[in-house]
C-alpha cells in the first residue's frame, strides 16, 4: 500500500510548497538594486533582523523619512486634483525614468507653487465674498431705510414685545458710518447696524439680540439673492441680510459683540440714496475685476494640477516602491567592517534558481566588483505556508485560511473543499430554477471579469466578485440537486419520462394525490413527480433527506480521518497512525458507519425495520432478539462485536500515546549529557544546553491532559458532528417549503383572479420574495451552514491550522495594499 501511494504523483494544492531558509550577503553598492529586483520577483520573504531596535536606530531611517514626506506631498496633490474635479479627466502619460533626488526637488517646487496659488486664491476669494456680501447688504438694507424715511412705519418684532416709532429717523446715522461721517451723531436718536449672517444661525441670532437688548430693538431680515462660497470647504452657503434698529451706546456695544460671536459680518450702509447707488456701482465694478482675476487664477491652478496629474500615478508608484525597498533594507544587518548587508529569509525551493538569476543581474547592473552571496541555512522555526493558487482555486483557499492557515506541509482541505463545499451548499439549496438564477449571476461576473477586476468595487460587490467561481460551482450543483429533488421553483416536472404511479381505478377522482399504485419501473432520475402534493410527500422526503444527510456526513468525516492518516504518514508519525487514526476509524464506523450500512441495506431490500429502535437497543439490550427489525443474517452478533470495538477504541485513543511518548523521550536523551570521549569542554557545553532545555520542556501531565481532551472531544464530537449534518435535511426542507408557500399562496392565488392588476401584483410579490428571500437570504444561510460543516465537522478531524502565510517582499502586492 505504501509503495503504491509513493508512486502517485503529488498534487500542487495537497501540500504547501517546500520552503528553504536562505542567507544573503549583499555588498553596500548593490544593495538597493538587489532588493528592488527581488521585489519585482516577489518570491523571497525577508526576516526582520532588527526587530529589537527602535525605528531611529535603523540604518536607512532618513531615506524612509524622505520617502514618507514625498508620499505626503503626492497625497496632497491627489487631494487637490480631486477637489478641482480633474481626477477623471487626467490620463497618465509616458515619461522617462527620473531619479529620486530630482523627483524630490520637483515635488518640493510643485508643492510650494500650489500652496502659494491656494493662498492667493483664498485671499482673493475672501475679498470677493466680502464685496459680494457688501453689495447684497446695500441692496437689501437700502429697502428697509427708504421705507423708513418715506413714511412712519410701526413694526413689531418676532416676539411682539416692543413697538418702535421711526418718525425722527432722518436725523440718525448708522453706527459704522459714525466713524466715516464728520460731526457728532444724535445719541438720543435711533441707530442701526446692518450686516449678513449664515441662514441657519439667523433664528438663534435674533433670539440672542432680543434677550440682550431686553426687547428694545427692531430686527429686519431678508434672504440674500446669491449664495456665498466658503473658501475653506468650497461649499455654497445660504446667507441672510439683517438690519437691527436700536437706541443707545450700550445696546450698540452688545449688538456688535453678539455679531462677532455669531460670525456675522457687519457693513456700513449710508442713508443717502445717491451715496448708496454710487457705492453699489463701485462695488459691482470691483466684483467684476475680482471675478476675472479669480477665473484666471483657477485656470492657472488647474493647468498646474493637470501637469502634475499626468505623472502622478507613476510618481506615487515610484515613491511607494522606494519606501518599500528602504523598509526592507532596514530589516537587514549592516556589517560596517565588511561593508555589506546580511539578510535572511524564506523562499520556495522552486524559486532558488530565479532568485540567483536576479542577484546576478543586480550585481552586473550595479557594476559591483563583488557578487551577492546566496546560501541555504538550517532554521529552527517552522517555515511559512505557501500555496500556488489561481483565479479558480484562490477563493476556496481563502475559505480554508479564514479558519486558520495550514501548518507547513500538512494536508490542505482546499483540495476537497473545491467540490464538497458547493455540493453541501446545493444539498440545502437544491432547486434547479433557483440554481439557474445563481448561474446567470455567476456567468455575468465571469464574463466581465477583466472589466470588474480593474474597477474599485464596494465591499459587497468585491466579496461577490472574489467568489465568482465558488458561486458558479454552487449554482451548478444546485441545478444537479434540484433535478434530484425534482423542484423548479418548487414545481415538479416530468423531465426524465413519465411517473411510475397511476390511478388505482376509473373512479379515482384525483390521479395525482389519491389512490395511486406503482405500475412500472421507478422514475429514472431523482424524485418521482407524483410525490408532490400527495399525503405522504412530507414523510417520504423527510426520511429521504435525513438519511442522505447522515450518509454524506459519515462519508465526509471518514475522509477527514483518512487525511489524518496521510498527515501522519507524511510526517513519519507511526504513533499517530496506530494510536489515533486506527481507533478513531474503529469508533466512528462501529457506530455511525454501521448506521449508514443499515440505511443502505434498508433502501436496497425495502425492509420495514425501525432503525431508531435498532440503534437504541444496540446499547441498551445488545443481546436481545431483533425480531422484525433484523435486516440481515448475523446482525445481532455483528452489533455486539462493533459495540465492543467502540468501547475498546476509547482507551486505545487515550492511554498508549502519552506513555509511549514519555518512553521515547527518556530513551532519546538518556546518557546524552556525558558526551563522547574526546570532546572538548566547549563542545560539551554546546551540546548539553539544548539537550537539557528539550529535556525540561517535556511535561507528561500536560501531554496526558491534552490527549485526554482530544479523545473526549472526538468521542463526543462523533455524536454531535453526525447530528450536525442533519442541518442539510433541515435547510433543504425549509427552502423547499418556503418556495412552495410563495408559489401556491402568492403566485397561484393571484392567478386565480381575472384581474390583470392583481395578477401583476402577485407576480411582483413572487419575484420579490424569490429574489430577496430565496436567492439572497437562503443563499447566505446555506453558505454559512456549509462553512460550519467544513470548519468544524470536517477540518477538526485532521487540520491543525496553526501555520502562518508566506508573505514575500513583492511590488505587486503594494498597489493592492494601498487601495485597501
């Protein structure tokens, strides 16, 4: 058997790639180019040899800071281009290669120029906003003043507290005009303050004024005709023009402080209409000049941003790669005496030749007199895990890795998950109508694969696109299981010929549900359509799906235990084969393997035996006569033998392995501390220290407790895991019944009316329920349950999942990390 297995070719995904630990001795003059070439190759994972040092103690910390600063400037340019609305209109152009120092100088110049343009633009925008606000205040406030001077007006405030007479208003002047117009003002007269405030603050502003002046004021407001652009946020803000009439110097001081607190801008408005018109014309003229200046500045700024945007993608990629190179160089040890860098890392064995070629090319291109030394070393720590996947297998590998990354070289469940995961999903989701809907969605994603891969998708669409091939297989298996269940949106069809049943006699009123007899060979494929709607439909389908669930579960758990055998054989662990694999196979199959055999025999013979009774009394009364529940000759003695084997298997799993491990450990290290004759004292110390360390690490009680926990977990798990597979039956029944309810109680009920509107509504409700409940919620539910069956019931039989991923230094992964 072992010779036959050795002759079988190895599968790529069955075990992770063989890794080797290597050391690089790189001359300083070729270090940067060497690491760059290794980043392009992407097959070497460097080990951080400076993990105990602070970032400021690293050799290339200044270069990393420079790259980080350039990256900040590039992000600043990108934000400015995005705010200007130029991001989608700029297309990258080809540019000759540029040195990092020259790029740093160019970025500094561009940033200085852009900051200066932004500062000038903000000042001009601020002046433009002030003039525009002044113009709107003049237009709105003049209306209040003209109305007040033409005739006496009596107005109430919003809170209707006080009434002001304005007959003598002609002698009063505005507060801000008092500093401009010569001559003393009439302090006993009525004064006013005019200005503009954000519309959202106006109600609170008015209430605060009323409370501060104790109601001794008149507040007039009018919405501004134009919106004002905020120079910081570049958003348009609605404004309100206000005029506050009051009397007294104290009220003036209070009102001005409140205006300052609320961010209201106050502007002086002359009372003379001629001056108002003159100032309005001057303001309008200055606004036109400022608007032209602003437009010219925006065009100049957009031109500068466009010139930067042409090279932005290439510059960002270049800086990102340079920073990654220097971060990697900081992981190497710098040998000052020999003027070289020493690095260590992991690489796949198949990549050694490619890495050596890249090192030779780096030495040649950097004109170095000394080449890079590359040699293999022994490592104490476990190697990383690396599987070479493609677009099809990567999603299934991610499903397994979400539970835990495989230990180095252990059996990979993804090989079997490719088939078993979509199949178990389909067992719960089986309906070939719903499967066709999923298939159409999967084909759309696969057909637009290149286009969607280049786009930035949302979290949900990205997850859906990443699992497009998983969705494809789930839909195909759903169609297959749907054909077995004979369900198309819960409707059975005579696809593979006529039914095996017919009406008993001519008086049979309903040839589909009552009085049917079997008159020919069984339906060739799947469930006979005559079962649908019959009185025994539910008991029949429940029995069928429940027994299928048990069979599928026992088969998958046996596959998991078989994989533990291949793991033990691969790692040359005969103890695990004898004292773990063998008793586990005996225990599981003595109970649930025997149950599966009884199910198959009952199907083949058509027996009426009660399997519940058989399994229960196998434990309670194993020696009693089975009677009508006997399925084959010799069943009772076989049950006794299987029960005894199951009982023996439990201590077989528990006791031998810890004692054998202790014995082997004692024999292995017995007498080692004396060393061999002729060894020096130094060699003896070197040899005995690790021996003593390993000897002290072995703890028998810890090993025994671990084995006891593992044995108890397997014994109890054999029962609970088998019962857990009944979820296949439960979810399949729930999906079928939900589909039947939506079809019969919604679609058929609506179709029973002659009204076109009712039929249309019924069809819409049926389509909505099918899409959102059956195709989305039920798909997610079945997906999660299939995930649980693989992670818990299948993988815990053999999969440790305590490894770590192989993460090589690669430029290709930098762009993906930056997008995330």
